[in-house]
């Protein structure tokens, strides 16, 4: 992924390191099941399951340390 501009109001420290960790689970059904499982286990869902502009189906949760975890096909 790439971006031609960066919002100048973002703290520069947030631009270093991991943006998120992605885990491929094999199917849309598995993405949906895991999203529901994490949600029922009180993880915060910050991205509902959806098809992105690049055609990728994904959902996004936060782990206990607020790292973004992408669940994708």
C-alpha cells in the first residue's frame, strides 16, 4: 500500500513501525465467524466486514494493546 500524502496533524511517531497485522483465514465465512467471535469476547471491532477497493474482504479488530488486527481472506 502507498499514500502520496500524510495528514500533517498526525504525530510523527505514529508513522513508524507496524500499521497493522493481517491474518488470512481463507474465506469470507471465516472472516465473518472470527469477527463475531472476537466481538463476543469483548474485542473492539474497528472495521466491520467489507470488500475494500482492492477487492480484499476484511474486518479489523483491536487487540488488548490497541494494535490493529486485520482478518482477511
